[in-house]
């Protein structure tokens, strides 16, 4: 229930079993503040980081611009607008040019401090002395470094009292602050021990997982990627910066690569990394897992699945990735997965594929291989 009405909201894809809501106390706190303070939302109104469209849906009558790094978040926004009578919301990704002038800027604080800095610096030229800037997040998401970014990039910043473990950020724009460009993307060379991509450059846009270093799970997978096999079409599923798919392309230069991720920042990173290291056929796409990949069209899927959805720990994403991979694989096609040993991916793969084998294991990680059986 908000000052603008009562709304039915859901995440995307919808899964009633996980019990995860499409909004939280931070969204509620921000909407209540806007109503209580009678903030003029005539605009232009810009909403950044709206996770499942709760803010854009409630404010749809004010024709907001929503800026999101999440394909799933945008899909949820479209679905929530439709189920609540529609509304004129302009959907932009974090890779699109932001509005040139902003009247009200609402920021849902992201998990990544780098993504926050990148977005604030890209938005800063459109912020003026009269812009109302309000951020929101759960208390555990807002740190001194978060406030420092608002202060350094936009102007004096203070916070509200905590309500239901949520907090608001109030920033007063200072036009005298120099507008510096975003320092992202970041490029560095991979260390030795990264298989075929050792010593090669990798490009990371802000917000991509382990943007300034190679995470140890990916390193372990890179050390054990399949070098033999007739893999004509390879998918890097949940590609991140694309280093795994790029390594596969170098090992199988005649293969066509498909890089998939729900993050627009990740897909841009994957394309930049691939272009810096390989020159074969490749497609880069933001989307919902393997959705849209024709059944039986893939020979190899490489995957390092996440096990968090924002602050919630869930295996729903892994299930969708594994089942999507099974459906897209041709008979005899292979899914290779790396993950923490304690996550029990082998149990899921056995249920979905009928079996799996361990390619490599160490005290922390395991690389698993599952084969698509003949239909």
C-alpha cells in the first residue's frame, strides 16, 4: 500500500515457491518519504537500480525513467506495470546515455560500490542545483563509503534514521563540484595459472563480479576446461567478464560462441574481453538464462552459477541455468559447472541430467560435467 495506491508485485521469473518479495522496507521507506514530504515529481524523474520495478510501478503516473543493469529487473518492471494497469515508464540500461537533465533522482543503492560510482558520475552532468536526490537501501547496504561517493560526486550528504532496518540518503547537489568521467571500465592482465588466457587482458565494466581480479572459482574452471572435443557451438552462461568463453574460443577457434548474462554491464565486459583476445564468431546477449536458445542447438555450456539474488541465498538460479542448458544441448552435448563444494550442484545435475562426473576438485571448489542423453 502506497500513497499512490495498492499494487500487486512479483519478481521475474515468477516462482511462488521461493517466497521472495518484489519489494522491501527500503522501497517502502522511499515511497513514504516522497508522499509525506510532497516531493514534486513532475520531473524529469529518474529511478536508478529499481530491483524489481516496485518504485517505477508505484510512480508510473509520473512517467519516470528507470535505469537498470538487470535484464530480469526490467522484465519484472514490464510485468508489474502490466498487472497493475500499465503506465508510461522509459526503460534504460546502464549502458544507455542517461537523461541530460534530471529533476528528481531516486537511487536504490546497489551492492557494488563501483557500479554506484559509475552511475553517479554518468548521471552527474544532468543533476543541477534544484535536483532532488534521494537514495535508499537497507542499513547493511549503506556504508560510509556509500555516503562518501554521493558527497564527492554530487554534493553534501546526510542520512535518515533507520526504519525497519532501512535508511534514506539525502544529497544536496553542489554545481561547483567538478564533473569527472567514470573511471570504468577497468582493464588488467590475467595472472599465470589461468589456462589459455594466462597473461591476456580482461575488461571489466563497473558492477561485474570480481571486477579487479580473477576470482578463484573461475581460475579453477579455467585450469580444467575441455581442450578436446568437437564443440561447434559453445555457450558461456552467466558470462560475467567473458573470460571463460574467451578461453574456450582460444581452445576451439572454429566454434561459435554465445555469451549470456542477465547483467548489461557483464555482457558489455564479455564483448570487450573477447574482442581483445579472439576474432571468431560470437554473439553477446543479455537475457534470462538460456531462454531463446533453440533446443538441441548447443554442444558445450560453461557455467559458474550464482547462489545469491541480491541479499537472498537461493538455488533457483542454478536450477534454471541447469535445466535451460539441458534443453539447449544436443544429444551428447556437455554442461561443465564450477561451484563451491558445499552447494551440492552434483545432486541437482544428477536429477536433471541423470548423472554427472567430477572433472576436478580441491578443498573449496569442484568442476562437474553432465552429458545430455539421447532423446
